[in-house]
């Protein structure tokens, strides 16, 4: 059972699925490739976009409505894909302003548990990355860091990855990075994390049914071929399940 903890499959919320038809096609593709659970991690950017325009309350109402509608359509079409709630939260000063004002109440976690999926602007500095994550960790949440291999500071300095791992950050690698879709430097950092055993999760970061798809079967084969016979079991199944099922997914992530 493949579990995909990072996707933009929910239609009409961000730069992911453009329509319900696209979302349903993505769901069919995911199921055909062996995925049984997927997290609908829409972009959560407090500084711009739909969240900024609608405001937090209306945005979450819209998210809940779209999620319920999508689940209903999956049932109607008899597509056996379980969709979990979640958000890919952009870490910036506007996020911290929201946290300070609300004491983090309502900040979406993965499946309502103890883990949040976060991302940064790709040009974030190493210092800002580390400082911001340490500040978030003070909120007693387990942090899953989306696609660290794509950040410029990590491309320049791989030591940041080891520092993140040592702090207990769960490092989530994109399948597209392993395929070379984001350039050789991102591929090399993804490869490094997997070879060194510091990657915790691999996910699709799917956006559409054409280019950035949710299919993870070929990724599973690649993981087992190059990183150990049980790599796919750990990175696509066991560790994602730990994130979804427990309140405090502690321990060693390898």
C-alpha cells in the first residue's frame, strides 16, 4: 500500500489539478500505480494567492467543501483512493504572524495528527531555513520538510541536510527530483539523502495528470533497485504510515 503524503490533487485550490476531471484522472493514475492513500496538501501561503485573498476562515471552509466534494466523486466513480487532509505550508513571516495571533490553532496537519508539511521559497538562505524550522519545532509539532533537495542553499551546501536530519526534521524527497526533472543539482541532493539514509519519505508532489503525475510505481522500482530492496517499503509505505497514524511520530527515520 503506497501512501503519498504530498500532492496537489484537490481541484481549484492552487496550481494543482485544474478541474474535477483532472483530479479524478490523477486519482485513477495513482490507484493504477499502487497508491491507496493520498494527502491533498494544497499550498498554504499566508502572504499571497487564494489564502491571502479569502482569509483563513473562508479558505479552510472552501478547502473542506472541496475535499468533501472530491471524496464524494471518488465514491461515485468507484475509485478506491482514500484522501487525507493536509497542507503544504509556506514558511515566512506571514505564517509566524498567523501563529502568534492564533497560537497555531487550526494550522492543518497531515491527517489531523502531529505532523505538518512545510516548504520554503527556493532561494531561502541556510540560516533562515534552520532558524525558522527551530522556531516551528518549539510548537511541539513534527515537521516534514518538502523537497529540501530543491532549495538553493541545500544545493550549495549538503551539510544542511545532515543538520536538519539531526534535529529530527523528516526530509521528504520528490519523485521528480529522482527522475532529473528539476535539474542535476536537485537530483544529486536527492540521491545523497537516499544513499546516506537521511531521507524519511518520498512523495509525488503531483500537480496534474500529464507532467507532474501522482504515479509512484516506477519510483518504487527505482528505490529498490538503487537504494536497497526494502527502500520503497520504508519510504513510500512504512514511514508515511507512521506520520498518518500516530500523534507523535518520533524515532529514527530511515
